[in-house]
C-alpha cells in the first residue's frame, strides 16, 4: 500500500502535538493502524499544510501527490474556505470533483473525508453550522453515484463535536479527536481499528482559556492573519513530502 494525504491543518494533524512539538494527527495514525492491520509496511506521505484553502490544496498538492504513484489518496478541504462568505459552496465542491477526476485518471483510490464539526464551541456558531451543513451535503452529492469512493464523513458525528475532542483553540481536534477520525478511516478501509481509538479517555480541560483570554490567545491572531492576508502555513514545507515506510508495531 502507498498512501498519501493532501489537505489543510485537519490532514496535517494540527492539535495533536507530540512532546517534541511536531504534529501527528489522524493521517499518521491511519498509516500506522493500516500497517498494523495488514501486518506489512505501508508507504506513507503527507503533503497537507495548515491554513490552505481548497483550491490551493488542489493546485499545489494534488499533482505532486499523484506523481508519487500512490495506491490511495485522502483529501479534505474547505474548512478555511467556508469561513469566507464570498466563497461559494459550489466552488469548494468543485475542488472535490477535480480530485476525484484526477484520481480516476491515474487509477488511484480516493479516500474522501469531511471535517469534524466545531461550531458549537466557536464564535459565529450558527453561520459555521449552516455553511458546514451545506458543504457536507454538496460534497456527498458529488459522489452519490460512486460507491467505490471510500467515505469517512466526520461532520455528522455528534460525539466528535463534543468539547472533549477539541484542542484549546476549539478549531482543531486534540489527540482524542484525531484518534476517532483515524478509527473511522480505518473502518471505512475495512481494516482493524486498535482498541480504544473510537474514544480515548478524556483529558483535563480545566486549564483551557475562556472568555477574553480565549479571544486574545486564539481569535485575535486568526483575525489578524485574515486582515493581513497571511496564513499559518506560509513558508511551511510538508512534513512527509516523500515516502516514509511505516512498519507494524512489535
């Protein structure tokens, strides 16, 4: 198996930070779980970069990913786009259709994900919920006649929307959330899911910023980047731009 992930912070793994400061995330976990399930090494690459919009993901990551000649490619995008009211849902869904078309042309099996739903814990929650619902419906509509597309749809998962699955910024999942998404992908692939991944023990959330502290630490920097046209991923290379062999744990 040769598996490559493309996308934004969701696929890069932001929120699931390891002790050395690097991020792991569901795609890394899928590669490890997949190797463990089949009992053989899996070749894994991850070109996802935080902050990317859907079409820049397609334009910058898709062809380099296909050039690696993968057997499977996972794609998610649109989480950053749907926070921009001038971006249409149809335009985001078109990006999904383009990825599917190119995977068909190259004989690559597409793993299609929808992001988890953080709206209940964020400012402008009703708008985010509405836009996310519309995007989820539009994307599913594009693949309604494609049972061969591997689907791991996280937006409808009410359990995953609970605060215990989210990091301090409330926008990115924590390790518990990333493990749940990885469990869903592995199940969709027909692979064994390691025990406990669907719902790890909940960590301590007492120290999370609230009120003005939350806005100062997380909302303010996000707004500043929007106003200055910068992205959290500017100048950031992919964490696994070439194949990395993931071997079964012993």
